[in-house]
C-alpha cells in the first residue's frame, strides 16, 4: 500500500499524523487486509513511523520514499546553514513554461523541463478541467497543503519500529556535475552554491543517522539525480529496490 499526502475528500482539518495513522488502520480493516508492506512518500513517512510501533502486527515492512526525514530540522540546526539566495548563480537552463492548453500538453511540457511528468489522473486531481479540454484553476487548497506539510510536522521517533525498513533518498550528483548546470560568474557564486550543496547533504546525513539510531538494520539507498517524486523520475530504480526488499520479507 502506497501512502501519499493526496486525499480524495478534502476537509480542512484532520491531518494530524496520529489521525492519519488511525485512518490507515481503518482502511486496512475495511479491506480486510491483515498485514501489508507500507510505502510512504515524503511527509507520509511520518505516518509510517507512527503507525508501525502501534500496529506492528499489521506490517510486513516499511518503505520510505524520501520520507525518512525530520521535518522539524533545518540545515542551520545541523550546523550547515543555507546561503543567501541572492548570492546563488543563475541556472543555465531556464524553467520550462507550463502549457495549459490540454492535460497532455501540460505533461509534454513537464517531461521537456524535468524528464518526467505526473500521470494525467494526478493532474486532474490538481486542476479543474475546462469545457474546452484546457487545464483550469488549481484545486490544491493552500490551507490543506499547509495542514499536511507544515502543521502536521512531528519529530520522528524510530525507536519503536520493529519491522524491516527500506529508506530510499534522493541525492544530488557530484558538486561539479551540479555546478555545470549554472552560469557561475565569480567565486562568490561558486562558494554560495557549494554552501547550498553542503547544507542539503548535511541535512540528509542527519536524517539517515537518526533512522539508523532507531532501526540499525534499516537499508538505505540513495539515488543520485532523483527528484522528490522518485517513483516517477527513477521509476525502474525504485521498483527494483522495493521488489528486492519485499523478497526478503517472506515469513514476516
């Protein structure tokens, strides 16, 4: 079962992590599913971390897709503050303008700009479909988005997780590969970019240390160049890792 932050019903409240964990249990019960391999993407990882200790008898294992993080930490908290954005160099590749003439046109623009696109069904959850087939206004409520991604932040406690864990993280390519994508005009801009690179790496390193402190047997996989939506940008890698992990769970 894949857990994401998306919901079909859209109430303005009810997004606390414990409430979401309770919802997962209700879904499993309603489907008469006794034990599952749960996959959580991004902030849904918080739900996995809370659910597993409370209902370990219902879980074969956990898979975090860039979800085994600590949303209460910033780079500055781990001694690696981000640079002033004004000091960063400009990207060589300008952002691709979205094409709202149709949902397929929007997907084509997404693929052109970043190499992958959201499925059309996902986009139809995000935007109104106009009568002429074009893409209309956004359906994403800023209130609900904040409730899921900001207001529901909790510090993860992995100490109670007693099931196998696979954590897949995105990772930047080498600094020189990253720097090649920018028009760096001087050493100050290069230093700022390196500072940003190091701050991001420091935060991810802290997250992984926190996970391993609670679950020493956790398998950690990093995908260089992957996006946050790694199940789209690196679909084959993610499927390979999950299938290999699931194959180890026989008898769990």
